[in-house]
């Protein structure tokens, strides 16, 4: 049986997935702004396009931006 270490993250640490999702959200927002699509897009639409819930998107993005 393989020995796996449990990785505990504190509030100021980010998982690899959280980092990647935050980058994808930021990139998508930046692209929409550059295309002049304000306010034609919503945060929920970006999360949907990334295949994540808007709740997870908000928690992850807020954690990354505020952290």
C-alpha cells in the first residue's frame, strides 16, 4: 500500500488548483474587458465557461486577490 502524506493548507496557502483557477478567472476577465464587453459578461458566466461553480470561483478568486 502506498504511503500518501496528507497536505493541510492554511488560509494563506493555495492549492495548485486554486492558483490555476484564479489565473484563469483573471485572464478571462481581462480578455472580456479588452474586448469592450463591459458589462456584457458576469462572473458567473466566466465560472461556467471554466466548468466551476460560481461559489467556488468566488471563494478561490477572493482568496487569491485578498491574500
